[in-house]
C-alpha cells in the first residue's frame, strides 16, 4: 500500500535549555544573519525580557503584533519585512505570533527563527499557520515548504506562563492521538514516516496522561521538574512530529473541525485554541460511537479542568440555534471531520453535542 505524504519533520535546529537565549546572537551570526526583525506581542516581550541579551554585532528592528494571525496582519507584516530588508525574522510569543511570522516569512522568502513563550501547541515545530479573520473566526490553515531555521526554548519562560495556556496545550496535544488514530490506525501497512507519526501520536497520549498532573504542580510552584519538561516537549516537539511525518493522515480530523466550527460563535473567541480542540475530542469520539474511551478520559478532563461542556467555552445559552451554527461550520465540505467513518452531517454533530451535554451535565437542549 502506498501512502503519498510530504514529510516536514523538524526545524533545522532545535534546543530547549536553561539560558539558551544567551547564545542567540551567535546562532544568528552562524547563519549569516546581520539584520533581523523581532516580532512580538506586549505580554510575550515582557515574558522574554529577563532572558534577552541585547545584540552587539547584529542590528534589529521590532514589530508589535496586533493580536491575530489574520490575512490583513500577514499583509502588513510582509510589507514591513520587505521594506526593512532584513536577513531573518524572529518570532517571540505564542502560537498566533509564530504563525504570523511563518506566513509572512514564507511570502517574503525570508528565513525565520522562533522563540516560543508558551507550551500551548506545536506551532514552534510545524511549518503551518492557522489563519483567522480579524474577528477571530477560522479561515484556513496553510502549510509551507520552509521549516524554521532555528527554534530556541528557555524552559523558565514556559514554566512561568499562564497555567490555563499550558493546560490548553495539553488538550490540543491529546487530540493528536485521537485524530491520527482515525486514518493511520486503520492502515494495514504503514510507511516509515507514518510509523513515526503514529508512534509519536501514541506517545502524546501516554506522556500527557502520565506526566500532566506533576507538570501542572511545577507551574503552580514555579519550580522546574522533569515532568514539566516532558509535557512541554510532548506538546511542542512530539505533537509537531505527528503531522510533520504523517502529513494529512496525521494532522487533523474531527476534533479540530469542531474547533473550527466553534469559532462561528463569538462567545467562544475568548476560549483558548486547545480548550476548543479538547472539547472537540469528545464530540469526535461520540461521532465514532466510542463511549468507552469517553468514560476512560473524562476523569482526566475533570482533574485538569479541560472543557467537557460548551458552558466552559463561554457559551451562555446552549440551544439548538447555537449548536446548528457550530455544526454547519464544522461540516463544510473542506473540513477534516469527513475523514471520520460514515457520513458526518450537521445533524449528527448537533446530536453529538446534545448527547455530551446530557451525559456530563444532565442538560436537555431545546
């Protein structure tokens, strides 16, 4: 059996180490970069400043990110990169900042370096941008041929990031197993790349179930431990390898389609990406009629306070009208939910959301 895939396995160089940003300038010089543009948000720059040394041999300019990886923001940053005539772009921040940098770097044919300030998704690892409207509604995701030239991670920055971001990262990464299982798990013969992807997806689930609680203790105490490093690298590296080696067979399925559907409700725009994906896992499992797996995983959700109901995503009124809005966006023809077995319709998604509310909260949706 031949599975045609395109492997985007890893950044050119990746280092997670305390104090690693002290060597950033040397790493840039090694690559021949003499002028760089640093893209960051207000909060991300505050987080990184204590670990950032001023450059002595490299000139730099800064660009303040405006809150969304949107088509307008991508165009604006692309123009700034072109006009500044920089050798490289450095993205400092969470997933949306990094995605913005990846997209604009691709459009301007500029190498890029990523310095994540959150362990909330695999954005530092993957050459993918998730693109939204200016109002926060999902538009599409783009895959680029260029990987990051360099990814540097100061674990202390990740450790002191908001706990809710870290937990959302766990939710997003947990989906790697359930979504990869849909297609790769059912293949009788797997290529070497798909074997790597499938094993990475399995590791995501195993590592998160085993180490997440102690990792969260590290965040609460502010004291780094091995569990935190394990979970952070599971989110960023191993999670990124699932799609990096599995391509469209391992990247997304039902959970991410439900995430995309949820963006149809303005109330959910304040909810974190990983929280919406975690909710999507449960809807996907209902659509697959895997109630035993739901029962197995719900205690983990409860311990970590991952969302198992729309009310935890900010939806105040859980009625059929809202559910239909979510479902219709989630089942658009181009959506990944259609890799699930059987015909997935807006009605079946609505029924799955109703069933989850009834199971978790005993709520009858009208």
